[in-house]
């Protein structure tokens, strides 16, 4: 199996687990472990979609077919943005200030990857 198909398989498995979790349980039944599984499978699913989008964008915009390890790190950081927005939404603290702080955090993390690796 080629390396580039692993994120597609993991994303599909994460989406299937997420659908099963959402259809078979309720939030009161799951407890802390269920919430952890929910956020983990949601992150894996979003990561797969972001990697697929970035890989397609690089291929079309930059005519670049290889996807480096640094690009995977950029995708991993970018995938964490919707998770942070969802967590802020669950606390009821979704304001323009919260969105700007999340964007600043993501920008700083992307900058750190750009400078360090």
C-alpha cells in the first residue's frame, strides 16, 4: 500500500466512527471518554480532508506533486482550528475576540513550523 493512501483510510475510518458515535449514543451516555473519542475522530476526519485539499491545491496551483513532511505539519495545525472553534462554541464563548485569538494561535503555530523545520 502506498503512503499517500493512509490518510484517506484513516479519515474514512474516523468518519465512520464519528457517524456511529453520533447515531448510537447521546452526549449524556458517553461521558468523558466518549467526548475524547468524539473530538479525536473529528480531528482525524478533518485532518484527512485538509490533507486532501492541500494536496490538490499544491498540485493545481504550484504544479508540485510531492507532499513533504512540513506540509503534513501545516495540515495538522490547520485542522485543529475547527476543533478549537467547536470547543469555544461548546463553552458559549464564540465572539469575534475568540475567533481572532484562534486565528492568532494558528498563525503563530504555522510560523513556528515555517521557522523551525
